[in-house]
C-alpha cells in the first residue's frame, strides 16, 4: 500500500483536493475531522483537555472548541500544551486508519494533515502532495470566510510552515488556481501513478522504523516518483 500525505496552507485548496480524492474512490483520513471527534462528547481528548483547560466544557459533555480556540490562539505556551495532548491521539487514529486500509488491500491511502510537516507526519508517508495557489488567490479565498479578518489570517499563517517551504519539501505539487476540473485531472494522475508504487512507509515494521519519508520504491519496470514534480 502506498501512503500519500496531503497538505497545504490555509486557503490553498486542501479540503477541496481531499474531497476530490474521495470522489476518485480513494480512502482519506482527515486529521481535522479526527480532532473534532476527539473533542466531541465521549471523545478520547475530552478528559485530558478539560484537565488542562478546565473552563472549556460544552453543555453536551464535549469541548467548546470556540472557547478553547480563544484560549490558545494567541498564547503560544497554551497552544503547545494543547498540541501535546491532541497530536498523539490524532496520530493513533491515523495509524488505525492505515492498518484498516492495509487489511482491505487498498493500493493507495491518503493522510489529509493540515500541519503535516509541522508535526512530522511525513514520516508516515511514502510521498507528500502539497496543494498551492498564488498568494492573492489564497487571501481572496480565506477572507471570504465568515468572521475572518486580515489580522486573523496573518496570525494563522504565522503558525504554519510557509507555502514556499512546503513547496520545497513536496514530492508533488498541485496548483489549485485553475478550477476544480483541472485539480481533479491532476489528482487523478497522481492517484494512478501512486498505485504503481510499492509503498515502504506501511506497515511500520519496514518503513516507519527506518524513518522513510520520501517516495517508496517502484514496482519493477516503473519510473520512480520524482521529488518536487508538478502534477
């Protein structure tokens, strides 16, 4: 099974790309959705988060994510404390997802992780797809969101690895500024190529222990995925 990481800065089109990959029939693990589950009533993160941030309980027994966000957004130490609680739980969900896809004999599995490089998530992947767009388009998309301000946008970007650095580290770049049809075409090509590879990141006995983070070796007769190629 070949494991593809999917990431990109805010407003670059990652959520759209993930939805298109699902449309192509590929299994996708959404790290953001995992966080929502973990913070919902009965979620594994509720008790440890309440122990660290006692006044963020929601009436339904989960975590009030708006109240939690207000506490950590401009407090670096608080954010780090929250990340220390959440990231291992999200990683555990990703590992369970990969194990399930392996049992289902999936050829390709997608890990949709917004902070993939920031959290070391590339160690779970055979290759990483970075979605990108011109800065003016990124700003236009983000500032259309309800309640978003230029100041908040700038603060969010400051917490993320710069787009230029993500593009430098990427195995494959996907430009998302030419519309969904073009993005779908590019992603279809990536999916087809990835299915020709023999992944090395999973199972962890082979790839993860070795710290494999780049494209896995190809099936005999196939060309390897070139680093930093554009789809």
